[in-house]
């Protein structure tokens, strides 16, 4: 049969439902195509194969098949399967949310002169209907920046700009640096970190604390007040939404050997003002108040976005793909990290928040995935995209909040694989803001709004 005839003969493809947001793709590749691909693979190898006693390109076909036959057929099978699945997905306009998978494919044998039949399953974007996005009822909490709020923010800055004082015996609020090792109940070692830092919980924390990214409710009790050279042992149940699958629900043991103890001595407001090139402390206060006002506006907008998001989650019904839902935890955490960075949250507080999010219920990961599908569809319907200028602007905003150069922040985001998350965040914000812009907005004092939320 001619090569063109082989090329014209199509694969037989059947697509059927296989569960919530899941499709089964059954494919039969014609025997002529299989034989042609196997022949091409052996011909290509024959032109370059080298075996003892034979010049390159002169090895008999029988020896090539005996020596390399299994590898050539397996490689040909994988190529045929990949091409066929890709074509089936494209031809049927399937919108995947995960990689194709098949439990039986490894056992499928490719044979010369016989068709290649196999099945794969794919998870696809759920089908659902968006509600009316116009005229939603939204509350805008209103708040004034008080002198007390400004002072608290300045106190944080003075601590961040303070100096470390070495201590022999720790007290609440001090920082311990040392060697931390996290193991599971079967002895599996998940982390082995020199230079790990933990803070001895203060009274305002209620005894909670964080070690190796995991929040421990009775951390103060377990860590105690170890001196240099001493080892504390902390036991905790692994959070169900941790990025590392083996940690989820595991009975974890963390040993922490103290190498040094430090206390932060806050800088004076005069020192900080001078370091920032300001004339006096009053100018620093005004600068801080301006930044807090900007953050407050961002928080107001975020609160209104959250109201819209909750409404959408309540009103939209969909069947979520289970495998993708199980893998959503890590993506959810990274999205939250980017959001906190954008809102100017202190890096240490971000890590504490991330530890709390890891301990959140699995429902939060499901809702994040559901909201992702909803906002993606809404963005497509409203033709909302993200420009490079908007991405650069968001990076600059994060850099401003963190006191860093934009190019350094962009490099950090790229290295951490978070730049795409920033773009997704921008599109989601723009989509939610477009809905808020068409909403019926009612202003109310922040205290009154908080009471409503507590009910």
C-alpha cells in the first residue's frame, strides 16, 4: 500500500462519558499505519546502528530486530499513542484539565500487521451555566485609618528594621535557629534542614506556632524553651492540604536542635526615618498612613470580590474532575501566596498564613478549583485577558510592598514558577471587578459588616 494511502486512512475514535467531567477515548490505529511506523523506525535505526564486527549502517536487519526489537516497538507504540490521543483531543475539541491517563496501556502490545487498540481517560472542563452576573448585591465596608493603626504598622517596621541580640536562654517571642528534621510514622524523612528558624510563641498567639511550614496548635508547650545544643521534639498531624502528598494526614515527628537564640531589638523611629531618607518621624508616619490607605482600598475591593465569589460558588452547580481536585492543593496554596504578596502582607506572616491554609479542610481546595472554572468561563464570555503591561504593573506593585526592585521580584516569581499564577490572579481580579462594577453596592461601617459575616 502506498504511503499516501496509509496516511489517508484515519484512526477509529470513540469518545464516551466515564464519570464526572471525565471522557474515555477508545482508539484503533489501522494495521497499515502500525506496520509503516514500525518499518520506518527500524529503517532509521539500520542507517546508524553499530554492532561489533559490522560497519555503521551495515548491520543485518535480523540482528537489529533481535538486539533492539523490544525498544523500537515500545518507542513506536508511545509515539503512535501520543500522536493519536493528541489528534483525537484536537479533533473533538476536548478541553483538558489534566494529563491523559491509562492503567492498561503499559500492557498493550504493538505487532506488525495488526491494528493497535487502546483506551485512555481524560478529565475535561466541567459543563455548567453561569448565573446572571448583573446587579448583584454587594457590601463595601468603610473604615478610617486611625493614629493607633498607624502606630501598630510603624511598630512592625521598627521590628523588621531592628537588630538581633544573642541570648543564652529563650523567652516568648525570641527566635531559635537550628537543625530541623521532619519524619513520618514509618520513618520517611520529608525535611532535613540546617538553619531552620522558629519563633517561640508569644501570649497573643494562644500557644500556636509554626515549624517547617506546618502549624502546631500547642507549639509553645511542645517546643518549650530549649537552650543552645538542646533538642526539642514536636509531634503533629500532617495537614490534609499539604503540597507533599506523603505528609497529608501523616503522624509527623519534628526534631529541632537549637544552635543559636536571638531576640529582635526594634530600631528607633528616628533611625528608620533617616535610613529611608525622610526628614523626620512625622514624614514616616504620613508615608505609612498613605500606604495603609492604599492597602485599605485594596482590602475593600478584595472583600467585594469575595462576596461575588461566594455568590458564584453557591449558585453554580458542576461535577468536578476527581483526580484534578486531589491535585489542586498545591496550586491553591501558590495562588494564595501570590495574593498575600500582592496585598503587602509581611513575609513572615505569609508563611504563617500558608501553614494555616495547609491545615484547612479539603473543601477549600474544591471551592478554589470550582471558582477557577467559573471565572475562566466568565472571563471568556466577557473577553477579559491580561496584557504584558498589566503583568509588569502587578509585579511592580508586589515589589513596592516588599521594598524590592521589580526585576528582582520578577526573577524570583519566575524561578518559583509563580509568574503564571500572577497572570491568572490578574485575570481573576479583572473578572470579579467587572462583576462588581455592575453590582448594587451598599456602603456600611466595617464593624457592622463584620457582625454580618459572623452570623
